C-alpha cells in the first residue's frame, strides 16, 4: 500500500477534484519519485516509513474517543513529511513545510498528529527531542497541543506501556523513554530562546507581522540535522505579511519556476474567486469534503455564510476563511495583489538615455520618503519603480514592529536606505544625491521632477541649481482623480510594467480608494501605520507623464502637417 502515491494519482486523474496548486504538489511528488537517488536529486522515498507513520496516526483516537478514519489528503501530508529522506544520511528530506488550508478542515488535528509522530516515533535525535507548538497567542498555541494531549491521554488509559512512557501535564507532554517533550508556546521570541526544536510548528501564521518567531525557530534547528519547521495555516487579509510572501514564493516552486528541494508545499484554495458560487468547487479549498458525511454539513454551513456575505457585501472575509483565498482587507482596495503581480517582468528594460518622470513624496520622521520613476519604453508602455528612505526617529526596531516591514532586509535588497543621521530623521541630501546618481548612471533625460509641495522647500534650490525641470503636483481629487483611474486602466492593459520590488508591492497592497462628494477617487490608506508613500510618489510622476504618448503622437501629427504643407502660392 502506498497512500501517498494513491492520493497523487487520484488528484491527477480527476477522481478527486483539486485546485491547480494541489495538482502541482502531486505532480511534483510523482516527478521526484522518477528522479530519486540521482546525481542532482540525492533523496529517496521510503514508503515503509511513510506507511508506518500513517498507521501510527491511524491508531490515535478522535477527540470524542471514536476510531479515527484518516482521509487520503491527510495520508499524503504525513507520508510526504516522513517518507522522503536524504540519500546519504536517511534524515528527513523536508526541513520546512508550508501547508495552507481553509478553516474547519482538521488543521489542529493535522498539527497534533505531526507532533505525535515527532515525539514518539522519530529516532534522530535519539534523545531530547523538542516539539514546539507556536501561534500568535497562547490560546491558539494550545489548540493543537490540547488535541494531542487528549489523544495521548486516551491512549495511555488503554495501554499500561504508554502510561509508563508518557507524562502528560497541562502545559507539557514528556516521553520518558527518550527524554523528549512537546510544549505549547505563544509567539514571544523571548519564550523561544534556549529551545532547539526537532519540530517547530507555527499555527495561524497569516497573523504574523514579522519573521521574528520563524527566525528564532530556524536558528534553534541549526544543530538539528533531522529538524522540521512547519507552517500550517489558513490564508489571511494581510497581504503585507511573511506568510503571503512565502505563499507567493512557494507558488512559484510548485509551478516549477523556483527550486526548493527541501521545502514541502501544499496549498488548498479556489483557483478563482468566482468559483465560490459553485458548490462543486468548494472541495478545492476544503479537502475534508472528500468525506461525504462531513461534506454535507460543511456545505450547508458555508452556503448559509455565503448568502449572508453577499447581502452584507463582505465576501472577502468568507473567501479567506472558507476558501483560503488571499484577499485584501478592504473591499475598496485600489489594485489587487494578483493584478499588480501579473504585470511583473523578470528583467529591467534598457533604461539608458530614456526620458523619465521622477515622482517625489517627502516626509521627515515617521512616514517613508519615496522616490519613484516613470520611464516610457515604447509601444505606449511605461516601466515604473521606486526607492524609499526610512526614518528612525523613534527607533528602527519600533518602526519595523509598527510598520510590519523588515527594512533591514529590504535595504540589503537595494529597495530602501535607512537614515544614518543621529537624529533619526530623513537626510534630504541623501535623497537628492540618490536621484542625481540614478539619472547619471542611466544618462536619463529628466522630463520633470514631479513633487508634492509639502516640505519640498529644502530640496527646491538643489534641483533648480541642477537644472532639473520642476513640476508641482497639487494634491487632491481635482488633480489626481483622472490619473488615479487611468493608472489602474493602463496596468490592466499591460501598459505599465515593473520588476520585483517588495516594498513597492507592499505600498500598492496598502492603497485604498477614497472618494469625494462627487465620487472622484484618490488613493489613501486604511490605517495610519500603513505605508503608501511609494505609490503616492509614483502617482505624482504618472500625473505629469501619463499623456506622454498622446503628446508625442500629437507633436508628430503637427510636424507631418507642416512638413507636407505646400507654402507656395
């Protein structure tokens, strides 16, 4: 019996309806089986170990004491995590896992049984294994731990051997034979210090603003060659989060666009939002619906929630919770994350000697100072990009925590500069020098430095002396409404392209539309801590430059008219 492979075959044959990313995960497994133990793929699948782990889980009772029936998708997860091994050592292949699934699909159960296998069955290390259940709150961390505790208590009540072996406390489960333990911990990095987990599980990771907990767990596994860090979580409404960043990366891994041989990824979701209106597609995000009895109850409950969500115009929350779709928190978002990403190009176009419109949005101590550029690249297309300058007046660590942005990592990627001034405020000289160097490096022809007049007086003389044409962009719907609408239209048409810029994408994700009394839109932010400075500076540039091609065609037409006009009487 090979239930791991059986699941893949049923998914790919269509016997079980599944979304694109689940199909890709199954195809990845089958492809890896064909190339196992080859020069470029030093891993193998040990079905005996996989089935042993699956059978062990099948022996655990449900929370109400009934005999457990494992669904095939659960066998696939357990079999994959424990069956794949390193060729040389026999250690587990996957040292990271990302399992994303809609709510009410046995997520806590899956977490608990993965922990049970690690606590009682793993042999490396032979002693002192640490299984950590972490989440954003102590209550959430205890959910899976309590389920593990409940199951093992029932096992111990029936088995003198397990009673002797296990010591089950309210906040710790000890395997006395191997001096190993399972512990629930909230995501407070100080509470994780000193642990060296064999297995670290992060539940509801979509709520995490930073990678602090993940990084602490990862650093704790450095000397654990058989370790695993597993994220098992529903998607969320916060696109500017570590989990969404991982989701985007692992979507590329599943599609074969990136390589991560030691990363297990399984993502259950609807392929399109519109599939929410067809009950037949719901199993794509809710694999527990493969059980017909459970499917009936879930369908009735979800349909009721869907009917209410439609009436209340709150579909985003339902799409996230019940269908595992990443959605922006606001129904009034300016540009959807998928739409922005759809127009990302891999390689920056040749910018040498091109015209450029530079947008500037200044701040002093809290917001970002942003510089963006709009570069016409032919065929009615614009290339856009941005760079930010980060103030640290109230401390860099505090700003990272408040904004939910790892500015230090983004500075290493070249997407921002963190001020070096002792005062912590923005160094305007640094901003000006950055613009001048960028223009010089590409020999750009500056058509306009497009600026919001607020706080620009300091830089105004510098730009005037440098000979740059200065164009003030008055803020307000009267000036920005039409460009705001047209920018989005141009993006959808493919007339605006960009390379990967995590910070710019973060700003785009934060932008919502605010309307005046005449229903004219302008970009804004839902929360004070949200950053939209880069998209604001980009809008300054676009407001001046969006008619570039129209004016070019008009000038050509005028020239052709006069060139062909007969001046003879």
